[in-house]
C-alpha cells in the first residue's frame, strides 16, 4: 500500500471514529476538503478521496453547496435532539432531516389569532402572553412518518404582523433577525403521554396506543418578555433527547479562602 493511499484511508478512519464515538452526531457537518487540507497538510486529491471513502462506506452524505453531513444510521429511525442549547433551537427541522438523509415534509394545520392570550405551566411556574397571540400549528414529517405535532403561540405585541410573514426558517431565528429580539432564556419541561388511536386530536395515525413526549416550553428575552409558548408532541418511538448544559464558572478556591480569612473564619 503506497503512502498516499494509506494517508487518505487513515484520515477517513479518523472521521468514522469521531462519528462512532458520538463526537460527530447525525446531521453534523464533517470537516470540508479545505479544512482537511489545513489540518493534515495534504493535497486536494487526498482530502477528496478521504471524504469519498467515508461516503462510500455509508457514514455521510454530500449536499451540493452545503457540505458533507453525518447520516442517521439508526435502524429504528431514531432522531436525537439537544435540549438546553440555543444554537440547536435555531437549527431548521427540515435542514436537520435532510442532513441526516431523510425527506422532510411540513403540513400547516392552523394559523389563527387568539385575542385573549395564552398561559402555560413550565416546571411549576405559570408563564403568560397577553393577546393578541398567533397560534401556529404544524405537523412535521420525516419520510412520510409524522415525527412531531408542533404548536407555537407567538406574541403579536413583540412580533407585529407575524401572521403575514413567511415562516420557512426556524422561528427563533426569525425573532432575532426580523424583529431584533434577543432570545436569552429558554424554559422547557418534558413529560410523557399515551396517544390512543381514536382520540380526536391525534394525527399520528397509530393503530395501537403510542407513547409520546410532551414538550412545554417558553422563549424569553433577557428582559423577561415572553415571545413564544410551545406545546409539542414527539413520536415516542422515534425520538431521543440529549441534554446540553454548560457548567457555571466558579471562582477558584483561593478566592473563598481569602474571603474566609478576611472574615476571621
């Protein structure tokens, strides 16, 4: 085996190892050709062959003009979504599915204005939005399987005329880019329920009782203004949730010792 061949195989194996370890998750972009060239000091040809080898082995897919993304290889078609990350909330549901190798579809069920406002209980605390509020109800599919029954209630005081706006992009991104609102606080709770086939508000078309996750959430600005309340049902057999929590930064122990000495402790 010549050195150039062994080099591109070694690089492709390193990329696959990062995928297998979970460092690169389904839907994540893998390093581009230019990034591999800079990282390993290799030629364009070697970088291209490295990515092609990973693709031919079924780990990634290339999307023209976007990059190379990790495929979802779960036999049961499980989707993993991250809680506790503002960056994850700003990502597009449809783009994520495309990156993972699925075909997305969205059906708009309802887009109506509620004059009297809305309230919800999240983690034992009541959050309310005064009217008018836009109710935005969508069904989100992957490969024609309903994955998420998604309902949002959006403050029309903060987002004027949002009922007239094309909402193809993630809503949090829309709040920040169009309405110049800085979303800084996200509160969410997850619970479970059983969806029965004969329930009037069940759109999952299940023939047997189906477990589902219920996500209640609110999006708020740094000043405490509630922009959105969410109530969504997730297909319980198709979703996993990961928690992304950044630990608080604490002062070094020496600071506490100095304070104790100063206080005579």
